[in-house]
């Protein structure tokens, strides 16, 4: 009964939110200089370098709120003073452990450098439990039995997933966002990253309130208890099955063609990279401590990262099984982009390509 109430509440939230017109740019050079920030909203944390337990320093209160937001401090913690107490030290150590840093408990340079990176707004620790760093045995489920690795993927509490009888999921965009075909096409490709390795398929619908997955771009406090913070900082967040809500920060400078070869990378965020990550949350995956994994929580501005790592594939296949056409290296119809290469072809894929071709033929005949 409580779950039904929560789902109903989030359904109401998704209707009442006020989407914004997001910032989309084809490439870095097209971003106006006037809206490029000097740095991340968290850059002020750099002044805390060297802080450790027992120290009092201005700005530690804000850092405590950061750690509470991402689950490293309990929700009941309320000492937001500038004192570096034992709870903050424990939070720092857990953060360092999750992100493969030396567990000093001190705000050293590597730790602070990582803290200020743009990231997913979903917490790394939920209800006091984190599995980002937990290594499962090499016998963990994988469609490719020739790969032997320690897995670090994780799930939401109680492992929520979409029911087996619902292998086709519908998704819709908030009508108020008025997204272009280019932006919508990016989501087609992002969803295909996951359908290539699972039996799941994804179909867009125009009925927003009845779609399984509802996507929108918002700014600031948008009614779900997780306000966005402007350029950089938190980029997006998503809710686990069966809620199906995916929210992006509309104030980010979203790049749509994945081209980061020209111009400064400051503030430019690749839309497809973030979309692939957040879709993993929509399907039930939590965060991973594997830096190459899509489900790793942070991504630097100016970086394109759209390729599922083996850790992502093992995790999603443990929930849903494998796509029958998946052979461990991508389907034969639409191979996965080789790791380290940029997928900048922009070519329409599968159903979209068929529709595009038919429309082109129709126009030619007319």
C-alpha cells in the first residue's frame, strides 16, 4: 500500500512540475561565451584542502550538505556547523573507498578534485547501504562467459525491476519542453545501448502521463525534493522501477553531437552520455565504482562516454537476462561503438531510419 501511495505521489509530481526550455548546442564552439561559467558550483570546496577531524573551517557546513545529499551522512544528521567531526571523517572515508581513493579521512587534493566533478544526482548510499565498492565473485551472471572480472555494479534496495511480462517500455517527453527531433534522436540511441544487451525494447509515445518512463528538463526546485543547482554540479537524476521519472537540469549546456574536438570543454556536457547513465537507473541499476562503467556517478565536462562496460552489462543482465542477438560484442545489426571511439555519425537507427527513408521516398514521389 505504501508503494502504491509513493507511485501515486510521484505521478502527481510529474504532472505538476514546470519544465523549462533547456540549453542545447550542436557543439562546444556554439556555446555563447556569456553563459560559460568559471567553474563548478562546488569549486569553493577547494579551499578546504588539508582539513581533517578536529579542524574548524568555513565551508565545511556546505560540504556536509553535499555528503548528506549523496548518502554519506545519515538523513537524521543535523550538525551543519563548520566543525570537522567524526561523522564527516567517516563520510570522507566512505567516499574515498567508493571512488578508489586513499582512505585518509582527510580532504586531500585527489579527494577534493573528485568531489567538484559534475555528477548524477542519485545518491551513492541508500538507507545506509552502499554496494559501489563491493566486489562480487567472478561467477556473477554474464552473457559472455569468457570474461572474468570482479563486478561492482549495484541495484536499488530490494532490487526493483520492471516485470518480466513488460519487455517493451514506453517513454515520453514533457510536452512543455518542445524537444527537437535531434534531441529526441539522442534518446533513441541512448535507449538502444541497453536494448542491445537485454530483451527490453523502448518505444516513444506522445501520451506523457501514461508512459512507463517520463523524461523532462527542469531547473532549480522542481517539486521532487531534489532541486537542481544550475550549470555543472548535479546534472540529472532518475527514479527506480516502477516510478520511471527521469529529470535533467535544463540549465546545463547540453551538447548534442558529441563533438568535443574544438573549443574549450568547460561547462559542456554530452547529453547522450548522461542519458545512457540515467536510463540505467530507470531500469534498476545503482552506481558502480568501476570508472569505465556507464554507471560510475561522475563525468567530467567535455567528455563523451556512451559505451556500456562489462560491469554495466553484467548488472543489467542479472536483472533482465540477455538479448538473444547479443554475442558479447554487440548485435550484428547495430554494433556497439568500439570503446575509446566517438560515435559522431549521427546516422538514424533501426525504426527511425526506416521511417525517415519512407518519408524521403514519399516526398520524392510527390
